[in-house]
C-alpha cells in the first residue's frame, strides 16, 4: 500500500502540461471508441471488460501475487488480439461513419437543387401514403436518402425512377404484389427503386423493446439508419403503427401529422442550414409527439 502512495506522489511531482495533453488525447481516443459502440450489444460486453481490467489491476497492485501476475501478463497479449475480432461489426460500422463524415456536408447542401417547396411536396406524399397504409394495415418501408449515397442498396431492387405520389406507394406496398416485401428508396424527390433489401440492425434495441409487434421491417429500418444518414419510415403490417428510424433511433406511434413534423425536423435541418431555428421547433414538437423513443 505504501508503494502505491509513493508511486502516486512520484507521478504528481513530475506532472507537466505535456502530461495533461497526453491524458486528454488518450481520453479522446477512448471517448470516440465508446461513441462508436454506443447503443450496441458490444457496449454491455465492453463494460464487463473494463470492470474485469480494473479489478485485476487493483488486485495485482495492492497484493503481492507472483503467480497470478505472471498469468495476467501471459494472457494479456492474446486478449489484445481478441478485441478486434470480438468488436469487428461495431468497428466496421464506426469506420463507415467516420468515412461518410468527410463528404463535406456544406458542399452537398450548396449543390442541392431541391427547393423547400419540392421537399414539402415529397414529405406530404410520404406522410399521406403512410397514413393510408396504416389505416389499411399494409406493411411498408420507405427510405429517404439525404446526403449519403445508397447505390449498393437500390441496385438489388427494381429500378423505377418515378415521381413520388401516394398512389404509387400504395400500389407498391399492396399485399401479395412482387415488391411489397422490400423497401422503397427515394432519392432526389423520385422513387429510385422498390423491392430493395436493407441491412438488418444488430444493435439489440428491438429485442429489449416492450412491444413484441416489431419484426423484420423495423429491424431493416433501424439497420439502414445505423449504416447511413437516411430517414426510414416503416408501417407495421400487424398493428398499422407508423414509426420512423434515424441515426439508430426509433420513434413510434405516429399519425400522419406527427410523422410529417418529424420528417420536417430531420430533413430541413441537414439540407438547409439557414432553417435551423425552424427545424429545432419541429424537432421539439416531434420529440413531444413521439410516444416511445427506443435509443441506440
């Protein structure tokens, strides 16, 4: 115990500004790592790993255990190599997010030719279609592209390049039609493709949810929102509940008007920076209207 205090005093006496910078950089690295793993099953596993590491460190520092210390030193290199294998999906997802961050949003928003009126018409068409699909209890998954491209997802569907209308969306998601099980991708105010296959979420949010009525559509909506900045609107086939997924979060139990306000809050914020005040108002309303938010 006395050796521990002596070591602490030794470190404090030699603490400099460069030491502070060193600690801050290490903290930032760990903070980014935890941020990339947020709302995943790996986050729980990581907590357990940190707890075990802290306990082992304290045990070997406070008590003289030569054999146990030798065992820890022998196993540690193998554990360091095992960490990337265990967290492979989360690390890959995080790197994809970091890579997409460098696409210079200001350039994209400056080149974006969609006016507010066109965006409003698009959101109105989607909200009207979702409301009617909800009344009829027809399952649907509508993905709206924002800044990141979704080429690899719409290429596995049926290319349409059609105007977005409620009638078209109702026809696509009519039960027992060839494309009703897949997702519709909307890009540049047009239905780019239908019957597309989306990646399924592996975050475990739906498994811990109270509702047991969320199936593959909700998992696919969360999945595409985790790997891209797209906005996904999903209608439950069993209950008719309307939900939206964005950035790994799911807002449920929306009607047509609340769905429209929620989509406005998300789309206007990133596509037009000048309307940030209006977007914040819509976001507050959407947060108040959403009856349940399942966070990542």
